[in-house]
C-alpha cells in the first residue's frame, strides 16, 4: 500500500444500476444464518429473491443506488454488541443504562499534537449526513444515514508523524456498565453454559475475547474521505445500542471494523492486533474488506439480506467493497485480496 494521504473521492458513475441487475439475476441465499463472529443468532433469509421496493426519486432518503434507508426501528432492534449481549436482538434493553456523557476521546501515539476531544470539540469539525451501506459478515445489511465528519479532519489536526503507518481504535472498557466484558456476569455465564464459545470455534475452557475491543486501519485507509466518526443516525444522536456517543464507520469493510463507543485513537508504526482477527483469525481477516468471492469457513458472502422493514426482506448480491470499488480499490492495488482478507 502507498503511504501518501488520499484525496477525497467523487461519486462513481455506474453503467448499470443495481436495481436493473437484480431484475435480471436469479438470486438466492443458500443455507441458514446462525451464529456468526459478527454476532448471535440470525434469521434465515427467504430462498427466493424478492422484488425491490419501487420509490419515486426523492420520495425518501436513499443511497447512490436508490436503495432506501433501513427504518430507525430496525436499526435499533438488530445488530451486534458483544460488550452487552451475545445476540442480535435485545441490545437496546441491555445497553440502555450506558453513560455516554460526559465523553472524551484521547488521540495520541505517533502524532505531533496529541489531543483529547470531548463531544463539543467533535462537533466543531462540522457534522454532515452520509448515507452508507452497512454489511455484516452474517450476510445481513442495512442502509444507514449517518451523521458525523470525515476522520481525516481529526487526523490532520493531530498531525501524524512520518513513522505512523496505522491507526488503532479502542472502545470503552467498563465491565460495570458492559456485562459482556465481565466473565462473572449472569449473561456471560448463561452464554458459556449454552456452549457459545464452541459455536464460535473456541473451546469452552478458554476466555473467548480480549477486552477492550480494538480495531485498526492502515493510515491511508483511515485518511480516506469515506471514513467517518459518527455521532448520529436517522437525524438524531446515536443511541447506546448503535455505538453512542461516537463510533467509527468504514463502509467498504465488514461491520465489525466499525468500532463502537470510541475512547482512544492511536497512531502506530506496526500493524496492531485487532479484536476479531485475534479471536478468530481463520474467519475474521485483518483487512475485512467486503468481498463476495471470499467465503468464511462457515458462511458464503456472495448474497445478503437487506433490512428494509419488508416481509420478507429482499436478498441481494453482495458487491465488492460493498459497492465502493471506484473509491477504494486503488488502496489495494497489487494486494492479493484472498490471502489478505
């Protein structure tokens, strides 16, 4: 990968719309979705492709393909947040008492101007709305209208040194508020007794995860204009179950890279160890780019269920880099994306 910073990108031009592709493609999602490294049990999608909703232009917010946004209720009701619960559902109830104010993010490491930012400081970067697709390794996806600002604005302010090659992100570690981090909590004990670790490919006598949750990007990835620090969605502040008060959003990577409840950002010289890549290296690659041609040992990645509040929900083809190929493919020129998954 090059080490030079990236210039902001422009929207791509597509010769065929995704909607037209779906009209001509025979789509189905083989098998069922059960427990994934992205989260807990998932519903199996319909084996028969369902028609996409047709909406007049401008009728509702949509992404650049015209795909409508996922309703707020579904966005709040379904996700993955192992700090609270080992299930896709029930996160809002489990996380409702998380204290999200006051909040500070420490930025340091190989930078000339280390700083600590509170929420008011972050708002000074100027908030904007970006509608992005969010793709989980469980093969479900959403379209989310995020409110936030490009991470490169913050990185420019702290001035990474020439030695900085990677950006490490660290989430909140607070077992008192996050029972999933506490091996003595009732929720953890119940999950352990159910054989949860075996389902994750780890023996039950081992500790399953190393907290705090940490993720990382190459510096050029982190400087890309698509990468956000998000403080809101659907026109309102983020809620605890969705990563409040501040989360990372990297739309061309699987959702586990978009770390929630950010408290620390570090610029480092060596490639950092990351949470899921350490826990399940055979399935959770360090790069974690959305790639329909690279299945995990347990799941194919060529199809996805799109959550739109429909019954049944549509099943769509997964796009390389989650549809952001024109913007980000140059970051990986010459890199074998099957071995560097």
